[in-house]
C-alpha cells in the first residue's frame, strides 16, 4: 500500500485557514474584503449591505453561523452609510482609538474614551459573546460594543438602565425592515421611577412601559422557560446604578432581545427545526400594554367582551 507523505509546513499552512481571525491590530486594519470571526464562529464583524441593491454599506456585527437572511445585532455607522466600501478602512490607532475612515481621510465613526496617551499594542477583539472590545496592550478594556448597543441586547450583555438618575443605555429601532438608520422607536430606562422600568418611546411620546423589577421580584414577563434552556435575568440596584442582564442555562448565544421597527420589544430564540427566529415574548402584545390606552385613571382588560 502506497503511503502519502505531507510536509508538516503544508499542514501548518492549512491550519492557519482553520482558525478564525477575531482580532484587529494596529498593523492589520479591516477593509471591505475582510471580516473578523469570533473564536466559536458564531459572530462576525465586517461591512454589509441590508439590501440587494448594495447602495449603502455599514460596519456591523451579525450571526455568522446561521443560515438564511443575515441577522445583524450591532452597527457602528447606522446614520452615516458608506457608498463606496472599497475606500473604507477600520483601524486601531496608536492613541487607543478605533477609527472608521475613507480614502480621503474623513472619519465616519470612532470608538474611544478619555484615554489620550499613546498605547502601542492596542487591539480590538470580537468575543464569543458578540461583544467587540477595544483593549490596551495590557488587556484593559477601553471601549465595548455592549456598552453602545444599537437595537439588540445579547446574553451576558449588561444593559445599564440608569446611573445617578441619568439614562445610560438606549435601544433605537431600525427605521424600516431594510433601513438600519435610527427609527422613531427607542427603549431606555426611566430614571424617575423608584423601580426598574423600561420605557419605549415613539419619538418623544411614551408608547409602552415595562416593569423589569419592582423591588420585590423579577417580572414574570422577563423570566422565560425556553425549549432547550432556561433564561435567567439578573437585576442590579446599587443605589447609583440600575442594570439588568440575561443569561441562559446552556450558555447559548442564540437568544436575543430586540426593539423592532414597529416598536415591539421582542425576545427571540433560534429554532433549529424551522431554521428561523421564533418570538418567545413581545411587548406590547395587546392594546392594554400601550401606555394610557384607556385614558387617565382608566382600567384596561382586553379579556372582556365588547359591550353590546
């Protein structure tokens, strides 16, 4: 029997294609031909177009491992689309910033904090959770996409509702099913409320209120049993800060909380049988969930039959 000998350097060469590239370094910027893929191959970061016309491009994060239509969970430049993606470049600078710019040198988007000293060796990494983090050379977190959400909350993402009575995090829906620019609906905390509430606004008008925590127990609307796992919600009230986070018993990343363009806050889970996202809860889900649906001091009961 003939034996086949393969040089070891050839095997090493092939192995370089097997391991996903999840990092962006100062010497290796991201262009329109590149994508970053998380180590578990669940998430990807790169340039995408939400329509087949390919007229507008965005830098975003999406589920890399799922079939069907692309499920985008975060966008950097949602209100400043790119017309010519071949001229764009995402790079880490030597002053601890991450900049998306075009060939003319115009900055489209930038991630930074108050660090101004030079940081040789700073890099960005796409984690298995879908969190895109800019880090210093000594692995100190400088900027996180989880702290700057678009319209989606992912498992293990800490959503800071308020800090010292100021709104911190906010979800802003897409303008339409194929238009990721900022839409009319937004969802954030109510810093004036003594309990933990999420408020959905239609422009500046209150559309729906959701009680996440009333000081005694977690709302039954947000504690959900899913087919293959249990969703747990953690609420933090430190006096200065209100925040919440959800995790899953099997650490699955395929559950998300999303504010859609119609104003509904949806909890969705991936169904391997239908190969699509399934809504496991949504608010509002009836007329009584709408804010002030029965007027001041009114009582709404959607189970009652309409009087004749």
